[in-house]
C-alpha cells in the first residue's frame, strides 16, 4: 500500500543552520509519529491534511489519536505518539527525548521479540 506523509507546515521566518537542523529533526519526529498513528489506527493519515490550503486538520488529527484508546493501546504509547505529533515544533518530542522515554522498556521489548 502507499502511504503519503507530508511535513508539518513550516514557518516563513528565516532560520540559522543550527535552527534548521533542529527543525528537520522535529519534522522527522512528526513524520514518524504520523506513520505510527496510521499503523496503530489502521486509518489513512492523509485525511488529516487539507491539501488545497496546505494545512493540517488539527481536529481530525486529535480524533485519530483519540481512536487509539478504542484499540486498547497503552496510555504510555498514546502519550509518546501524541508528543511526536505536537503541531508546535517547540513542544514536539525529538529523537533524543524519544530514546530517553523508551530506554527503560528496551529490555522488555527485546525479550518479547
């Protein structure tokens, strides 16, 4: 199947190289969050976008996250995905924070594999 992922809307302000790198990492986190959202809800994330206006439909995104509770995912998992999908890049979890959040669970993840 084909999965279409778009980056979250970008600010029109010019950015320094370091700030640009942070944005790229945060954008990658958002994209991974969208993949995880689609995989866990079995719903297309494309409906979260208004392609004509190039906007993210926040209400649809929030509803998809809410649907994860109906599928009996843990509060921890839903919280991590929600943090990855924060619209504001300043509030969004990055990969280092994601690693810190998952590190305590690595042993149990490896034992179940």
